[in-house]
């Protein structure tokens, strides 16, 4: 039987954000281009047997949060520094219902945006990063979420 390594992000989310565990959130992909989170529809359905809107925006927000968390986890000296990550502002646009399991994709920011973010963090001990995450089903965007994440000491 092949063992499966659970990503550190998934363990963190389940331990520190109880909603993520209740939703059944898992990491599908975490690479240089994006972070993809998934959650089963059964734990996140509404009375119409489609995905609950609150679960959709929560999963997209968690994908953005995860991108920032991974960025900070890889920062030099991060094991010594306690960083707080919070959502300062967000907007969601619901385009179509989600019939099956939930899947959120958050593209990683461009290197220039990361550099600007890290520079502000070094200078001020606080920085904001805007990210966009989408809930995608069958190649079509069902929900777009744009959020500002603030990191501070």
C-alpha cells in the first residue's frame, strides 16, 4: 500500500482553521504557478443540492490564504518570526452554480508583486497582497474572489 504525504499547508489549515477541516479541504496541487484546493460537495451542499455559496467563497479565500502562508513559510527566518495573516477586504462574484465537488484555484502572484510585498514587509513589518482565486467546474469559472491579505508581525 502506497503512503500519501499530506502537505504541510493542509495540516496547518485543518489544525488552525476548524472550518477547513469541517469542509473537508484538501490540497490538490501546490506548484510554482498555482495552489489548488478541493472540498467534497457532500459536506458543502445547500438545500438545492448545489455547493453552498459560503463554502465556495470560503474555499477560494482559503486558497488565497494558502498562497500567502506558503510564501511566508518559505521566507528566511520565518521559523523565528511569528507572522499574522488576515483578510482585509474581499469581493466575490457568483457566475453559476457548482454541481459537483468544489475546486479553488489561486494563481501565484508575479515576481514583481512578491518583491514589492517583501520590500514593504521588511520596511514596515506589514504588507498587503491582492490575490484572485476562482472556483472552477468543468473548465468554467463559477465564482471569482478577489481579496487583500495583510501580513504583519
